[in-house]
């Protein structure tokens, strides 16, 4: 641990909301949903689904924020469209936590 093996993990965990936001912001630059997704996109879709299988119950709110739906709309027509539902749940959860930190 003293060699910095977990440094990237610490950074990634602290910044994941911003990464989710950037993916949604730039999803229109990804391939269209009717094209075959790249291996990287397939891996991301798999990771999203596996994460939600493990932690989904703790993340799901009764309703999704309108702002989360609006920000994730670009995902619907991108090569991430197969993961739209999973992505939206994760994005909404992070959006709520970010708002809570500003409200406190």
C-alpha cells in the first residue's frame, strides 16, 4: 500500500460523478445505437450492469430526477443505449449526492 497501488482507485472514486457527467455530455460523439459498439463500450456496459447488480438496491430512488433524465438523454441514442437504465440510476444517485453536499 505504501507504493501507491490504491492511489488511482482513490482518485477514481472521488471523481466518478464527474466522469459520469462527461460521458453523458459527450455521448453524442459515440457511435449511433444501431451500430456495433466497440469493445470498450461493451466493457463499460457490462461494468455498469454488474455494479448495479451488486449495489442497485441501495442506489435506486423512488423517482429519477428530471435533471438526471435530461442530462442522460444523449445516452439513449448512443452506443451506450443498452445501458441507459443502468446509467440513469447511477447518474441520478451521484446527482443527488452532489446536490446534498452543496445543500449542507
